[in-house]
C-alpha cells in the first residue's frame, strides 16, 4: 500500500494552478511537431484530469491502487480521452505522453517541498508509480479501442469485397477477390445465402479470378460455400480457374466436385443453358 503523504497532498492542493501551467508547457513542447491538439482543447482536458487527480489523492488513503473507488472518475475520464484519441488516429506514444508529462511538474515541486533526501526519494517513487500506472491505463484503453476499430473496418471491408451480383433472373455471381480465410468465408456464405433467399436464384457462379492462390484450405472454404448453397436448392459453378491454379489443385489432389470454367462468360453461358435460356443477336445479318 502506498499512502499519500502530507507533502504530496499539499502541493496538489495548493499549487494546482502552477502545476497545470507547467504541465501544459510540457505537453506543448512534446506535441509541437505534430500539433495534434489545439491549445484550448488540451488545456480543458488537462484541467479536468488534474482536478480529478487532486480529488482522488485527497479522498483516497492509498494512491498506489488506481483501481480504488476514489480513482473511478479519473479512470473514466482518461479512458474516454484514450478512446477519442484512438479514433482520431493518434499514436500510442502521443496518448501516453499526455499523462506522463505531468510527472515532471509534480516531481519538481516535491523537490522544493521535501528537504530530507530519504523522504524525497520515497515521495518521488510514489509519484512515479502513480503516473506510470495511469499512463499504462491510457495505453491499454487506447490499444483496445484501436483493435476494435481495426476489427470493425476489416468486417466492413469483407462485406464490401464480397458482393453478390444478379446476372440474370435465376443466376447470381459471387466474385471473390483476395485470400479466403475462415472469417471471410462466413461472410461470403451469409451474403450468398441471403441473396439466394431474396432472389430465389437457381444457380450461383463463384468467380475466383481475383483469388491469388487456391490451396487445400481455400478449397475447403469453397466447398463449404458450395454445400451451403446446395442446401438452399441452388447449383454452383466455379469460374476463374487459371492454368496455375489448375496445376496447383491437381498437385494437391484437390477435388471441388463442381463444374468449373476458365472465365465468368463461359460459366454464365452454362448457367443460361441450364435454365433453357440463350442470348441471341437481334441485329439482322447483312
């Protein structure tokens, strides 16, 4: 347990304005190159955090545990600030610097207020631990927020990169671009099955022209998609089988057990034939 000393309580209570001024100067110096935060915004954030830190130190007997109830408002404010900066494309170091810059003003005033070397060392260690723990909190929240943003963006990109196109009444096309993994295969299946239900299509053409390689794992993902479509009463045709992919599949012994064609046009012609349809020219021959 780290008990808040009389010296720390005194300087945080009586020198708050001077500490705030020095803290802002430290942050402006650290962020001068990037200019990420406007002065008025930075001053408001620092003032709020310093006030909450003061209240936590004055109310809580133990400043070594930032999870204590006295620190709850400060934790919430720092967490909100970290999440906001994560969404605004700040770096982790820029976010952590916000609270780490407070260390120097506090230590400087402790050096003026405490004359005994032993007491000063203990006080400085107490402040250092406190600020470091708060900085780690901001970094943890920042990292978690960035991961959430990345996962959401990946999900949105996966949704956008797997469109289902209606080529003809009863014929859908699913052009795939990029690598197929388990998560993306799930998105592909959901989009395809939803479109099959909405359109009542009988044939789905899965075009893999944009898939760089087809190995055993990718083939398994394709088979899952084909099986799901068949359960919905739709036949599948694979298009976009390039010579390199064909050789790789033969070498690996991969069997798709489905009609495949080199181009989407060839697959579309087969689909129309199965439906008893044909595309004819309406222009009379000369």
